[in-house]
């Protein structure tokens, strides 16, 4: 056995954007057109694990996904390794083995690329003892998969579009202990247009896009304040409006990029109708959709059971895929039969 094998395992979780990243001003370095803000899920059973190993006896880079040897490394992965080789003097002539695993299914509606690249970036940074570890891990995650940079941190995370385009944690998840997340899976299949292609097309054709860019930072500042004081009404309104604006920009792209489906639109109406039922006119639920039809619904603990009952009644045929996110670190993720 080769005793000189060095190995590091790291984990990271998926994140959900509250203010969407859409548009790259630099394709190669994945520098975003706008700041974005997300929540990194704090779930015990929703992680990506990546183990990176290196030893002088390795003859090439290898990649195992869910235990299965892949024929080649993706170009994004090669880009990440290229950057590590540039930074790590002792890696010049050494190869690595990457083993990546998710504790949640690809069909869960959550992009696993963010957690996968974040865990890979952190693991490589540790294995090769790279300088300035936080910024380096963020950089590596970003060039792997843009939004993965936000999964390098837990809690509420902002990804800046300025300077070095780093991410930072604004509040830990425990900051808002009664905030919950319900994920409905209307369609688990892969998106029809990749976010990379769609973003490019938006930049080339959408006139609404520049209007969006002009308003994003103001929305982010207002959202941060709403999170700081746990003002769910303001939080809900900003989150829903940003989701809709992002999808409007996609629709304004030519040819249009349509991620929402009939069920998504139905859910939007349902949430607004449900929000009207509060005696004091307060918001109960907020939806947001990434580049897909599956809604992420933010809700406070006090309304969770009631809303889940409503969902079961309205969507009896939706698979038993409704996930309830509890923001405590010891929380489980029950599968609820609807
Ligand atoms: O990082 P990508 O290329 O998967 O793009 C993600 C884009 C959205 O999910 C739609 C928004 C976001 O900020 O995560």
C-alpha cells in the first residue's frame, strides 16, 4: 500500500437564491452581473460530500460520482484543478482522485452542483493547504459552478458582483429560528435550457434585463434589513417579486426561456389567495422559483401545518416529495405524503 496518500473529505449543502443571480459579465471567471442573496440549507440529510486524495503513484486525475468511475472529468472540474495546480506548488506533477457523493437524490429539485462544487473547492483548498483559504475556496467553487460560491458558507449568504466577487455570510441560519421551507416537486427532470446558455441569451436579447440590474441592489439592501429584523411581510414580498422578475426576464429573452409550468403558475395564485386569509393582512407564505418549475415556499412555523394540509388537499397527486425544512441543525427532513 502507498502510505503517502493524502486525503481530505468535506461537505456542503445546496442553497436557494432569494435574490437571483442571472447573467455573467465574465464567462471564463464566472463574474456575475449582479449581487445575489441566498439561504444555504441547514439539513442533516442534504449534503454533498467530496473526498479528494493525492499520492505520487497516481497516473492521472480520476473522478468517481456516487461510487462510479467516470470516463472523464467535466471541463468545469478540469478548470478547477487547473487553478489549484497554478496555486499549489507541490501539486504540479501530482494527480488527484475526486469522489463525490450526494445524500439527496438528483430528482429532489435541488441543484446538487452548488453543494458538489462547494465541497470540492473546500476539500482541494485543505488538501493542498492553499493560501488565503476562505477566498480561495470561494474562487474555486465559483469557477466550478457560479452559485456554488454561496454554498461555501451557511446561513444567509451574499455573493458580491464587485471586487473579487466573493461571498459572505450575513446571518447564520439560527438567526431566524422559526423560518421553514417547503419544497414541492412538480417536475424532477432536468431543465430544458441550461442556466449558462439561458443567461447568455438573456444578455444578448432582453431589454428588461438592464432594468432588473438597475434595481437589484436596492432590493438586496431592503431584504437584508427585513431579514435582520425578521420582518416576514417585507421578506415575502421582496422574495416573490424577485422570483417573478427573474422569470419575466427569462420570458423577455429571445427565444424565450420558460422554466415555470402550469402547476407553478397555479401555486403562485394559491399562495396569494392563501396570504389573503390572514385576519391582519399579514403574509403567511412566499414562493421562489429557480431555473425550474418547482416552488420553494418560505413560511413561518406557526403556519406550516395549515399550509401543508392545504397543499395535500390541492395537489393530491404530487409525489411524496414535499420537503419541510427546519432551520435547526438537528432537524430531520420528513417526506410527507400528499
Ligand atoms: O450557478 P448556475 O449556473 O446554476 O445558475 C443559477 C441561477 C439561478 O439558480 C436561477 C439563480 C441563483 O442565484 O441561484
